[in-house]
């Protein structure tokens, strides 16, 4: 992978994480349990894609950080929205 491809993948990683965090934040403003569940699903998908890219780039510290964040999001959803 050349420098340009790496930069593009890093941008995808950042975009996926932003998407996931935005969905997570929106869960708190959801108008119904089904809306919260849909946003939770979006957040998970964003984190899973960010994790995939981080692994592809060999960013072990980033993978650990994203895994911890995803675990936190799951824990919050299960305790507050289930």
C-alpha cells in the first residue's frame, strides 16, 4: 500500500468512527426504543468498519481503543435502552 492509499484508508477509519460516535450520541435523543435500537445498530456498524480498517492498517493501539469504545457503547445500550 502506498502513502496515498494509506491516507485514504486513514480517512475512512476516521469517517467511520465519526459516524459511529454521531449515532451513539443520537441514541440519547431517540424518540422510541426502536429508534434507539436502530441508532445503536448504526453505531456498531461504524465501529466494526473502523476496526476492520484499523486492523488492515496494522494499527494495534487503535484496534484496542476502538474495541474498548465499542464495548462501552454496547454496555451503555444494554443498561439504559434494553
